[in-house]
C-alpha cells in the first residue's frame, strides 16, 4: 500500500475508466494529497511549488490575497461526477485569515469554510483543474513559520508590526490557571 501511494505521488493518478469506484477513490485521494501539502505550507513556499505541480493543471502557484489558517480539513467521501469531471468539497476548520494588506484576523470559533475542487482528465491523468476559492489553507504551525520568516526578512516597520501582531494572535491560547 505504501509503495502504491509513493508511486501515485511520483507519477500522478492514472485514469481507470473501467472501474468507477476506483476512479472515485483516485479523485478523492488526489484532492486529499493536495490538501495535505497545502496544510503543511507548500503554497506559502515558492520553492516548494513543484511538489504540487503534478496534482494540478496550472503551471504556477496562483496569486492570492488571503491565507486561511486552518486547524483541520475534511474531504467529502463522494466526489460528484459532472460533465466529464468530478467536483469534490473540502470542509476547512478556519482559525483565522491573514490578509496580505490588512494583516491577521481571527474567525469565529469552529468556523467552517467550504472549498470546491474540480478534477478533470489532463493528458491521461486526473488533475485538479479548479479550486474555488483558491487561497492557501496552511496549518497554524505552517502559518507561524511563514510569518516568522517574513518578520525576519522585512525591514519595513509597518510590515514588521503587522507580522508581529499576526504571530502574537496565532499563538495557541494558554489555559487559565485552575481556581483554588
């Protein structure tokens, strides 16, 4: 099984039009692989883009105005076939959003954002052909790493302050000490 997963990651997800159930599994796994990499921060690191390139039909990391910091994601179990492609919904538990212009803001507790993935055949392999909305969805740890890197690299005082506030806001909340 591990070998099959490694081979799939290495060579893409070959189409299997003879077994519709296997096709559904392959489509769902493709989206799950993309989400796992995005969650680990791959979209935030320009040098890591080639890791995602084999999963999508576009050639470069799309620009984005927001980063949605997440605590988890759930991929719907059943991709929905529609006109030669599949639609897959992913439900993200969002902690907050980092607006590249305005900075970080927290989301209401247990906020769930749904993202729609379209998966199509491209040159004989399944590829994600569209994501709506197409923002990065990194974990808190990946977002913190990105923010700390930005904080260390910037010289602009306003940007430094914006990154610093985001780092402080993203720190895990400390539990209140027990009442005695």
